[in-house]
C-alpha cells in the first residue's frame, strides 16, 4: 500500500493523473470517431457505388487490421505526413507532433469504423414508413434527420455504442507504445523502478475494470433515458 | 512509394505470418476448451460456481489484453515460488506466455458466446430427449452441444477475427510476429506507409479467409429454425 501513497514516495498521484489521461484520450478518440462516422455513414448508405466503396473500404480495412499496426502507422508516419504537407508551403523544419494527438487520432479512426457500423445498422433498422411519412408531411431533409430519424436512431444505437466505448477505452492501452503516459505506460515506469511488475500491472487491471464498470453504470442510465416510451 | 521495399519486405512478413498463425491456432484451441468449461460453469445452479465463472469473464473482458499479457509475462516471473516449479519452463518463454494470455482472453469471450447459445436452445428439444429416455449425459453431448456450436458460429467467427488482431500484441513481449516484423522494418527504413500496406494486406487476406470459412460452415451446418 505504501507504493500507492500520494506524494514523492508513492505512485498514487502519478497513477491518478495517468487514469485521467486514459479517460481524456478515450473521450477525444470517441469524439474523433463520431466525426469519422458522420462522414462515412452517409457514404455507406449512399446510392452511388463509388461512395459506397469508399465507405466500405474504410470500415473493412480498419476493422480487419490490428490496432497496433494502425498505431505504428500513425506514430512513425504522422510527423512525416505533416512535414510533407508543410514542405508544400515552404516549411522545411522538423515537426514533431504530440503523442496525445497522434494517439487519439489513431484510436479515433479505429473507433470511428466501429461507430460507422453501429450508426449504419441503427439507421437501416428504422422503419421505412418513418422516412416516407416525414416526406409526405413536407418536412425538410435536415429537419427530418434531426427531429425524426436521430431520436429514434439514438435509442437503437446507444447499447452498441457502449460496446464501442469499451473497445476504445481498452484500445487506449496500446498507445503506451508511443510513450504517452497513460495507465499502462505509468505502470510500466512504476514497475521498472520498483521491480514490482505484478503489483503495478494488476493495479492497472483494477483501474481499467473500475473505468469500464463506472462507464457502464453511466451508459445504462442514458439507455433508460432514451428508451422512454418504449 | 517505394515499390522495391514492398517487394523485399514481403517474404520477411510472410515468414512472420507463420508465427501469427501458430499463435492464433494454439490460443483458439486452448481457448475453446476454457470457454466451454466456463460456459458450463455459468449454467450451474450453484451460485458460488456461477459467480466465479461470471467474475472470470467479467475481468478478462473488462481489461485490455495488453495488461493481461504483461501480468503473465512480467508479473508472474516475480513470484519466487513459481520459478522453482515445473511451470517455470513454460512461463519463462514469451511465446507460451502470449499463448496463455490469448487463450484465457478468448476463453472468456467464447464462454459468453457459448453460454448465450446454450440458453437459447429451445426447452422442447431437451424435453423431447428426456421423453425418449435418453440420459442427461447423452442429451448434453448429442443434443445441446451440437446445437450450441451451430448457433454460436457467426459470433465465434467474429471472435476469431478479433483474436487474429489480438495476436499482434505478442510483438510487445519480444515475439517477432507479423506486427513485430512490420514494426522492425518500419523503424529501420522509416517507410511506414509501404510496410503498412503490405502487412495490412496480409492481415486483411487472413480476415477474408476466416470470414468466408465461417460463412461456408454456417451454410453447411446451419439449420432453419
């Protein structure tokens, strides 16, 4: 227990901040994922074959390739890509991007692929009559989406989105390979300097369990809220 | 685009794919038994056994696979007592540590898949077996297990693909699997995109094969309800 005390002698405060970092990366990644889902879900549902192909390509490739490989691509390729763009504007200095940004972007793209599938499934399972009825009533396209489709979609999507959240939360442990100090990296550092890996990795497991448990409680409440009337 | 590097790295990556496939098949093999065992425990009427199996699957599904590998590879080596037992022959090898972690992990997911498959078997089928005078052992092995396996095929196919992606974590404990070799080539040549395309295509090809194999099995053994 001494090892977990706050202050200079223990690892308690470091692990606490690391947990906050894990949460911050997960939430950022989830939001980036939503952004990607917003772009790719319409592509997957589009009538045009080309757009369809782009949407399917994204979800198949990302869901078929290990997360770690995607993270390595971003970790090693991220600054190169930015420098390439910068060189087009005449900037040739070395640019290093922050591990937080690369990490949440890599995880975000992965979580986006899962979110896209969830949203596609949710939209497809809404009754066709709902689209037709709102069309007949002369409701504009964007009003139709926000007032008719989205509220019904959320009810269907939330249980599956909670799965995506769990996957995203667990995937953030992989960013530790890039050196971002989140739970896994902090446990690695602590285990290295105290020579007590069993304790620190088990503690990391407990922290992850705590995070998943608490977020499930929160999501269950949301689920109840959105399924009112059903 | 460095086409030459892509062609040169292909045989190296293909060689590493063998290790990935070995890891995958061994962990799936052990995982299936673990999963079946825990699924049966979950169905037990004894609350203690039931809770124990539930905790197992909750813990392994609620923590990242990376933590599980690190606990087994770095953590267990710390226990002095273990070092003196026969188990140490297995636990000092990163290869077996990875397989143990993967098997326990996939076992937890498999137990959930099988449990729900067991629970959705129509009670009428079991009652029919009973009224024919079959013993409960025969009902279990000849009626419940075959139906449960059929019903869990699609979900198990997903689990195989998840496990294939999971084996990439073996590279964090010094194993040179497909991802490990890809990382090595990336870090020596600094050409991440080319290597990603080659390694990614190999992974996608394997996912494609698994996906189609499961589809084929579903068609062959599936039945209309």
